[in-house]
C-alpha cells in the first residue's frame, strides 16, 4: 500500500460537485424555513456592527456561537459525514469555534474606538457573506434549494464570522478555525472543478491581510 504522503486531495474526495451541492439541497429542504431565521440572525450581527455598542457585541457573539454549533451538527455530522470521512473532525472544529464565541459573548469586548481600514472592511465582508453568498447558486446554474446560507452552510458562516472578528478585534485564537475552513473549502471546490471556487479563500485573505497590515502599521 502506498504511503500516506503519496495521496492527493482527489484520492480523498470520493464524490462529485453534483453530490456536494446536493447535500445543501437536502438540508435546505429538510429544515426550511429555518434559513429565514438564520438570515435574521445574520442581519442582527450586521446591525451590531453598525451600532457599535457593548450589548451588540454580546448578542453578535452569542448568535455566532449558535450558528457554528448548528452547522457543526446539522451539516457536518448529519449531511457531510455521508460523503466525507473527515466531516466528524470538521464538526469538532466547529464545536470548538462555537465554544470560543460563547466565551466572547460572556467577555464582550468593546467596539473599536476609532475607525480603521480593517474596521471599515468588516461590514462589507459580512454583508457579502450574508446576502451575496446565497446568490451564487442561481448564478452558477443551480437551484435556490442549493443556496448556501449563513448559519446553515459553513462557507458563509465562516466569512461573516471573519467580518465580526475584524470589527471587534477578536483574539487571534478565534481566527484559526474560520481561516482553516476557508482554505479547506476552497481546496475542495477547486478539486471538484466547481464554479467560483475562490470565494472562501479570497474573503479569508482579505480579512487576514487587513488585520495584519493594521497590526504592523501600528
């Protein structure tokens, strides 16, 4: 048997792009109209970014904790695990991220006192994840049932989270899982030869680059 380092990602992905997006369709049909509630939660987080209040930070991170917990269970364990043996490990990472967000909701860091380039980019990134990401399905010729929605699908959940982390200047420990997921998701979609594979990586690099540039400039 070949050594483990000789395997490529294509050897580990035993499913097609059609099967991959079919998981979102099955989940969306099963849990409809939960997606509307998830969109309302995302809108509340955007409102918290706009209001810049301490209470808004508590609410936002509590909602993020619930979103990561739900995606870890409902998507990774209940759906993605049917086609990807790595899904339970992804679920564990999402549960860890949910715990970190719950801790942040308890600590509730104050909003930044002064506007910065990173803070200015936080709202557009979060808005794109909430509103723009579901539109990728019809733009790519897929049905609305295959749309990826914040709080239900992992990619928009991770990207909106990065926007919130930018705005509230969250500790770097909270960045690890969203960034790793964006990298893993981009690699998966690239290997599946699906349309628009760079969205997760582009959003992650934008957020990370803005924060690093701001940090070193100070």
